[in-house]
């Protein structure tokens, strides 16, 4: 769902002549929603930032329009530094039916990096302007039907008091693919409560995007968003301004995202097989992956996982997966001339897909200097900075591989942090399709055959968020470990 965190300060309704009854009701809903709200942004119950949401009507030379403005900041601890990220969204719609989109802008600023996507209505459709890596390019994206009714679909629906279990489908503007996708919203439960002596009704809603990402939201009966959750890790919470803007003392979130184990594993790069038991909740979420098999162990209320990258656990890539993981998006600009040129330089005269992948792993491993504080915003910023952590290595590799028409995806999971810690921590690496099957590799570590301390999370984004939320309670017991001889 688009983050319309609506205000609740009502303003007088301006009746629109020649409107249908449905349009008149919608305009009334919009007018009652005008105002400003503030939200605290939390990760693992630590407040890292805030968001201001303003919804207003304005009149200019081109007539009356509705303007939605979201602006906020986040403070993210990174080693001994605190990174400040500024973000803003502006969406403007015509105030008369069909309430069509006039312009949309999404901007993020981090240090000296700026990432911005602007969409503007033109005579022959819409045009996108994309700023990344210090350069801007425009591209026509044609005509599409996206209106204020789509942007506020869930909130407007809730304000009509639907029953538990009800669901709707609505259009969502996907900025990664620059097209319209269909999302689903479903009412999981309806609750009555008393707040400050006043009886209120609130709705628990789950929205699902075409990528499978599930967002849990809580709305008041008037459609006001009370809170928004991502995988029990991230939350936007409606708060008074003074409370919302009071950010907690920075906490190293990485510390609470590690899993201790019962024995030392030695040099992780020499581990060829790892077998371990896992609590049943985490085990049920983990699932099979290339070189990874998970079987339930009901007798011990657990699961048994075996990691053997050179073993027989292979996953065939489906046609749908291949198509999805060849696509260029605004986040993965595989069709950008800089990316194509760099990728061709990296692989040189390599002939087979396996040879190209091997050279690409080596190139990314050598091209990027390990730096856990750089955090470039986009792939083009990564190329310019030549610094990054596992996320940047994986993102650059994915983009370059796709530019060479090699299906590739970034995956996440856990990696052994070494005997000094005796823990597993979060990590990102890649999977490519070679001869029809998914093959894991790690450009951060320069591995075309990953070691067996890579525990891969599901590629389904909602399942990945669920297992990440369970890391703090995860119990992992090593049963067997084998090393290169």
C-alpha cells in the first residue's frame, strides 16, 4: 500500500457540481482526511526516525488539486557513525473526477548521494525522470490510469466499515518497474477498544503486493492509519509531533541480529558441509535452497538443516523466475550504458555462462573496497564510490549479471562470523542460473562456490522478513561440520 498516512483535521467540503453520487462521497472522504499527522519510525522497538504526513487541497493557475506530502528522516547506526537518511514523497492529483495523477516524486538523500524518481503528466502520457549517481535521464512511460482513488483505496474502503475477512484489489504505482500493479488488502480482524475513555474501532489489515511482500496495518474506523508493520521488525506509529520527533539514542542493531552456536567451526571458507538443528519456528520458515535442505524433526520439536553447496540439492529455475531475474528496474538498472560497459569489461572474452560468472565474481570482489559505513544509495553510486558491504557487492553483481543476460538475484541469510565471535550474522550474496539451475555464489568473499556456512533465507520477501524477525530467538545447534582436506 502506498504510504498515505492520512491526517484527520477536517475542513469544509466544497461541493463539486455534476459529480456522481459516488464521486461526491469520495470527495467528502478526502476532505475529512485533510490535515497533518506525525509518525515515529521504529526498528526492533528502537526509534530511528520520524515521518510527517500532510494532505491538503490547493488552488493554482491550473485549477484545484489535492497534494500529499511525506517527509522524514532516519538515523541508522553504522559502525562508529550514525547515518542520516532524508526522504520525501510528493503526490499531486486533480481535485475533480477522475482525480487523475498530475505528478509524483520520491526522493532519498544520504550523505552526498541523491536518488529521485519523478513522474509528470504530459500531453501524450507520463514521463519519468530518474536521478541516480549524480546524473539524470528521462524516459516516456506512456499512459496509465492511476488516480487519487487508487492512492487512497484502502483508507477509503476502511472508512466504509467492511466486515472481517473482506478483501479488495486496488492499483498501486510501482516505482521500480514504472508501471501499475495490482495489490490486495484483506481485513484480518476488527477490534473494539477504549482509548482515553472513548470507544473506538480499529481494523487489522494485511496488504500484499505483486512481489509477495505483506504489510500489516492498523486503521481507525475513519481510515486513519495508526501503525504500519513490516515483518515485525519495522514500524511506523502514529504519535503526537513532540513524541514522534524524539529519536532514541542510536543502538547498534547488528548486535541483536546474530545467532550464537554451540561450537567453533574454524575457517569458514574451508567448511564444505554443515548440519545443524534449528528451533521449529525458524526451521519451518527456512526451507530448501540451492545446496541447502531442511527436514522437520517432530520428535525433538525442531528441524534439521544440511548445507552442502557441492551436493545434490539443486533447484531448477522456472520460466517465471528467469524472466523476473533478467528484468531491468529503477533499482537494478541493468540496461544503463555504464553498467553494460563495465560488465563487458569485467568478463572480457569469456565464452560460457559459467566463465562469465566466474570473471564477474572476481571483478566485483576486487572492484569494491569493503566498507561498512559508505552505504551508497544506488548502483551508480556504488560504481562511483567503489566501496560497500555485502549489500553493495550483491546489488552490483545482480545488476551487472542481468546486463549480460544472466538471470541473477540477490539473496539474504546468515553467515558464520568467525571463531572470535562464535556466531552467525546477517549477510547477502547472489544466485545465478547456469544450465537451468540456480547456483549460489558470493562476490563479497570472491566465492564462485560458496562455503557451507551460508544459511539462505527464503526468496519470498514476506517469509524472509518473518525469519529475520525471529533471529533474536533463533536456536541453532551444530551437529556436524566437515572441512576441505
